[in-house]
C-alpha cells in the first residue's frame, strides 16, 4: 500500500460526510531534515519559523504529518513513526476550509521538495521527500478551489 493510500484510509474517521482525501503526502516542518543531518542550529530555527507561520495562520503542524486536501478542507494529520513510507494516521491536528488557503507552492530541493503553504496571508514551509505526492496535493488544491 502506498503512503498516500495509507493516509487516505487512515483519515476516514476525521472526514466530514461526503468528504474524501483527493491527495496527500508525508511531510515535516521545514528544517527537520537539516536538524537531523548535522545542521541542528539552522534546522531548529527553520522548524521554529515554520511552526510560528502555521500558528499565525490558525493551523498546526505535527512531525511526522500528512498534508491532505479534500474537496472542502486542507488537513494536517499526525502520523505514527514508520521505518519506510507513512505511519498510521493518529489524529487530525488542524483543518482549514480551502477558501482560507491562498496557495500551495513547490520548490525542488536536492532530495525532495520544499512546500510553501499560505493560509490567510501567513506562510509556513514543509519538507517533503522525493517520492511524496506534493505536486498532486498542489494540483488537487487548485482544482478544488477553482470556481465551478
């Protein structure tokens, strides 16, 4: 089972009636990778900035987490630890209506991507691995938010 399928399945108890996960990926607050790869000071600073930006947006981050988009909301889901892929979905940490999400932008990084999310004008960044479906989440967000 892919990490995204595992997230879709595990998110079911936290979804509203008629809602489904359109796309999701495993992420951590920006800087987590750096803080565990030897640049602890820089990594911890970036994580603090990411969490502060999310808090200013009324959103909360977990580590590890899944960022998931549905037809109605952007979700932050706490994941259990896993050696490879995604752990089980443990809890719904935060949810905002798509109308509050300004953008989800991606930037390539050596071994993954930096995902910049802007909610109500406040920005935060996430680290996503090379195999994460970050582009799928950004595309699903754009489709779901587009006027009918």
